[in-house]
C-alpha cells in the first residue's frame, strides 16, 4: 500500500501510516504515494498548506571539481533568487576528503570552498571563503545572510569565535565586528559569543546578530561602521550567563537558552528569535520590546525544536517556516496569531528526509531550502506547487 499526506479533520496524526509517511499535525495518510516517501500530494497549494511542498530531486546539481560538502550550517536567498550556503569543509572525515589526503586515499573527493552560490537551476555560480588578509576567519563557520546591498555576512560558532564578517558577493572583505577570542559574555558591547545567525534591516542598515552558542541575547550593530547599538534577552530582559537547562514541566524561562539560533527580520519590522533549546520563537519590535511567542513541540529535549525561520513570499508574509532539527520537520506557523498550520518532513538519510536539519531559507516563489549539519551534509529544495 502507498500513501499520500492530506489535510485531516483533527490536529493529531492519524495512525502509523501517517507517521511513516511523514505527515505533520493536521495531516493524515491516504493511499497514493510511497510510504515514507519524499513527495506529498498537491492540495490547496497555499503557502500554509504542508501538502503543497514537494521534494525536488533535480536541485542542486552535482558539485564541480570533485567537491563535496561538510556540515551545512547556513542557507540564504538573495535578490536574484540565488541560493547561498555556508558549510564546514573541516568537518569532512579523511575518507570523505580522500582525494586531498597525502597520499590520496581515493579519487573522491575534496572539500568545497565554504561559501557557495547556486542559481535556480542548481548550478554553482561561484564559491569562495577561508582565511585571508585583514580578517579572522571563524574556527567553525555558522550562518550566512545576503543583505539589501548584496553583501555577504558570516558568523562562527567555534569556542573562541566572537566576531562576524562582511564581504562583497565576490568575497572581498569589507568589515569585521568583534575579535576572535575577545568575547566577554552576554552584555559585551564590542564582541560576541559564538554568533549563530545574522540579518540586516534594509531601512536602517542595522545588523541583528543571534548571539548565540556562547551568549544568550540578540545584539544589534551598525552595518557600515560596526558600532554597537543595543542588545536584549528573552522578553526584552537584560541577559545573564547563569547556568541553565530546559525543563518542559517548569515555567517558561525568563532568559534565552543556548543557543540563540536565529534573529530574523520580517518585512513589517518584527524580529523573530529562535530560542532553540527552549522550543520557542519570541517576537520583538526593532527596539527589543517583547511582542509575543510561540512554543513548538514543547516536550522536545536535546537540540530543541526552534532552529531557523523564514517567511512566505506574499506581501504580508502570512506564514513563517521553522526548521526543527530534533523532530526533523518544517513547521508552518501563521504569523497573525502564531498558530501552527501544519508541518512536513521526516527523519532519515533518504532523499527528501532530514538528518540534523539546521538552516532554512525561502525564495520569491515560496520554495524552501533546507541545509543539514552533522552527518546530513547537504542542502535540499522543496518546491511549492502552483
């Protein structure tokens, strides 16, 4: 018997078939598609309809020059609808990078440069990155953003990474904010603590840093000069660095956990912050005033459920999409009331499944790109039906 995900009558999964088919809440399994398969049926085709998203096996194309990917730890889409990723070449095992061993272990393969730009056809447009003059390349790459001026921003989650970098789209260095090894905690106004993700406000050219794996805050700096502007913690509180672990049965924490994994700006100026291990997304005004929050799969432990978000491309950005690397799915959330509209995805190494899903971006057609870290080491596209 084969199955397809479709909208069900209730909010609960309906039977083992629905689980195996990867159907999210509000979806049921029905005959028609492979059990556990990557594609889902074409339904109403709205941006909030989980059944609209289908795995695209044609994207990206095989990498050139015998390249292979390490941990993919950032995905972004630019104004051309080109897709950018940052990955960790240093995460490849000797066997995975055998062609670069001395002596070579095999014909396959060699690490791709850490920053790669793809076009909509899945071709590599360019690739660059790594240590160079005038800046400190992070010990462990993490996060990528392409701003309104076509500049490329990068973070780093290594233990001593306390800075973010800004380059032109061709890889020319422009700016470093913070300094490697100089982080001084969540109220430092000059450095970061293993910054995870970056976003830039096109109206003010302020850069918002999800800071991060070491710190527990959102930090805002000037995108041209690198000057400090402001920072805040959960609910707009002054952040602390007190020891903390998540307890799903305790009251919601008044502080972010680690990592603060995204700080994503919507078109209306609201900032959505991924408080990953606390299984929640908090919403703020630009000045750090708390607005609202949504808790996602609150009994999720381990890495947590709130990894990275982006928005549907309609004018009002009606939906946000949250990648959940512990439950291995994409959650679809209505921005108007932060209610969960559905989800799609399933865990595993099969095409269309997720292994350590980590980063997410949406193009102008509403297609979703998911990068996978740890042993996932890939980026996949899910096409929204028309």
